[in-house]
């Protein structure tokens, strides 16, 4: 059987709007600033293709068509690990470099039975992705009630049930940890039980801006046991974050950079 493949040049913002309306797989062939050259089996209305090719089933499945992705994580639903994200007010569409860095690092450092906390979860992309990697407890927290509402909706759209979201801060969790056992039993809620009785998470994720790290990093680092994975650090800000981590007696296990954005995997010394 043969399939038709359409080659287009399209503004990436227009492409994003099309994907929100109807998700479809494609391969990025070339990037010229905001104009992308893509290959897809979808005929896009009101857009003339540069070329139309015919390919066999095997070429279609494994060679020609790929969804937009970062490593094994697929933001647009496809045959790998699909994550459906509804465009809203919360940060997180999967197109930002810092999100892509986080996804790449997560798949190498989150194991099957690791508990995960996503600090500043926004739309919930990283929280949802974590649940695809672990069978353990996964939670996203954010200061913005709108973000939490959207994250809950995105989790439902991905058929993710065993994941929790809460309007909360790292300091809130630390305060819960400090309560005595009797007080914990009085205040326990199903969505918070891990914070009350376990405390630290195996892996903590934080894709935040530098000014938030400057305020919250001392609290965030108290919440992980194995790894802290962070991004949102731009250009020369990596020097500042390295000094902050050194002062907290933490070790950088891995650093990756994409278009001047930095990501780190951090462990205890």
C-alpha cells in the first residue's frame, strides 16, 4: 500500500494552532527562524505543498513520518508516549527549549518505582510525562490555581488517573513534614498523604525562572532523595545556579544545553 506525503513550508505559530485544533504527526525537515519545512501525511487546507511524494507502508511507519518530539516524549499524540496538552493560560506547550530539556533528562533519571514531585507544574506536561515513567506517587504543585485547574484537565485528557495536583509551595510541604504524627493524622488528605508521611520524593522536577530559583532553591533541595532535575536557566545564568548549588553542597551529575537554555541533573554530595 502507498501513502501520500506532503511537504510544506509553514510558520511555526500557524502550525501550533493547527495542532491544537487537530493533532497530527509530522517530521521537521528544516528550520528557518519561524518558518519550518515539514513532512506529513495530512493534507493541510489552504496551504499549497512544495512537493507530494508516494511512499510504501514501511517507509511511512519507520522512515518518513515522525511527530514533533523531544527524545522519547511526544507532545503530539502518536505511537510513542503521547501527551495531549490543551493550550491555555498556564506555561507549558512542549515547544519551549527548557521543557524539551527536562523531558530528555527525565527519561534517563526517573525509574519505574520513583516518586516524583513537579514544582511549578504549569500545564502539567512534566507531571504527566513522569507518570509514564514510574508506577509510584506523582504530584505537581503550583502557586497559580488556574495552572492547577488546567493541569488536572490535561491529566484527564491523557487518561492519567493516579497523579495529583495541588496549589502549594515547597515550603508548604516542608511544614507538613515537620508536623508530629498525631497532628499529621488530623490533617491528612488523600492527595497529600505522601507529603505527610514520606516527606522527600525520589525525584524532584523544577522548570522555573532564575528569580524563582533564587528564592525557592533552598527549600526545593530539601525535598529530593535521589535526583533534582532543573531547567529554565538562560545563557550566563548557569554560572549563578552552579554557585548556588555549590553553596548548598550539591553535585551536578549532568548538564545539557539547547539554544542557550540549560538543564541540570543534581545529586547530593
